C-alpha cells in the first residue's frame, strides 16, 4: 500500500466551548490515505488537546514506521487494525485514521458501502443532534434559533446550567440532550438531573468525572434520566465497566482506535443491555461518513461535525432536518473537494 497524509485545520462556525472553559476556533486534524492499485481509501483523526494527541505527534509516529504501515498485505481490515494496534500502542487516534482509511479502501475494492459490508440495512437510522456549545445564555439561544433542528445537544458544566436550559427549552419544542463533559460533582448531578427531567431532557451524557465510579453508582440508582458514558468509555475494555453504572455508552471512533473495535464495542454493549450512541469529535465529512455507516446499529447519534464547521474537505453525506443521507458508493462513499 502507498501512504499519504496531510494536516488540516477547519474553522468552526462559532467558537466552540465545553466545560472547564476549553474553547477552540478551529479543529486540527490529520487526513490519511491508503492506496492499492486503482483504489484509495481515506481516514481522519481530529487532534484533541485534553487527550494529549496532536497532529504533529500523529505525523511523527506515522513517519517513524511508515515502511511497516505500507508493507502490510491487505486481506482483512480487522487483521490490519490488529497489526496497527501493536504498531502504535500509544496512539489510538492515528490507528483510527488508518483503520478508517483501510475500511474505505477495502469497501472500494469489494464494491460495497461499509454498512453493507457490516451486514446491515439502511433502515431505522437515528437522527443526529446539533450541538450548542457553552456561551452566554442569549448567545446560546441565538445559536439555537439560527439552526432549527429536531434534537439539540447542549454542553453544560457551568453555574448557570439550569438557567441555560430554561432559556433554551422556552424557545423551542425540540428534544434536548445534555452533555456535562464530566463537569458536575455527584451532589450537583443529584440536584440538576431532576430539574432537567422536568424540562423534558432526553438523557445526560457523562455527568461526573470519568473515574468517579462511586458517584456514578449513586446516580445510576437514583437518576430519573438515562446516563451515557463518554469519557468513562474510551476503549473497548471500558464497555464492561460501564454496566451497572450507565444506561448506555457513547462510542467515539477516534478515541476507541477506529471502526474495527467500534464494531466489537457495539456487540459487547448489546450483550450487557446497554444502549449505544456514537459521537463526533468535530470531524469533517470524511470522519463523519464513517460514523454514518454505523447508523443502522445505533440508538442515538451525534455526528454534527460538518454542521459545526464552516469549511469542509469532502462531500458524501447530507443532512435533512436531522436525518442523515449518504451516497451508496463503495467504502465511505465520499468525494474529496
């Protein structure tokens, strides 16, 4: 195989802020491609500061073992993921980008879109939410009104959480989900969740710190709303831990190291009675297309990266009031701009 890559930094439509005051105006990412004969597959990994993975680090690791990445004889993406997993044991973001590119390449070689390779039908697909980042309350309402949508995910983790949600829910009949990004204490969650339930919030994502299992056990037993793990469920080995502490998990392809382990995570979650959501890390259409092919397997999805970014580098998915449409082209079904 032949490997190519490039660094990108796509601007957000609005500055994007989550709990603890983390704000960014651009999303840096690494785009990779793997070519074999007439076929080329693409993958993407956004760089996330609080996971200590930068684009520069991904490129450094990739260049250090480029020859080994390229020499693999592709017969099965799962085997390639296993190979990459051992090649880059401390860089799941890079492994995810390469795994994604491999699946895209493999799908093109087989002449099938990924969801068909995964033995699913394009039916019962959940709508995607649209995320409202933390800002002043009037600005958050303004952002929401500027993007009429059936489901919103609201970033919380501030002293004004309840006031924010009161203002937002008063302005629309849409469904709301809340993502605290590990920003609450157990006591805060016990106070806020009943109030949010009265407002009609659908579920809460990662209310407590990722390692606050004692607090999560209390919430799990008392919460009036379903609780979904995000920061507490990063890798495949975390799924089992979430049973009895969360009602569902939010899988991020970038964090779990790609589509290959994500397929296994879904299977494990189902066996444990956990609901399954898949989330975005502000990917362009490349990474978002990979999420889209999982839609028939999901209960919920947050894949609004292309909606939050003001520029893109590919086409292949469209959004119609929350409903996601893909092309039926092989692999990811994308075309680079």
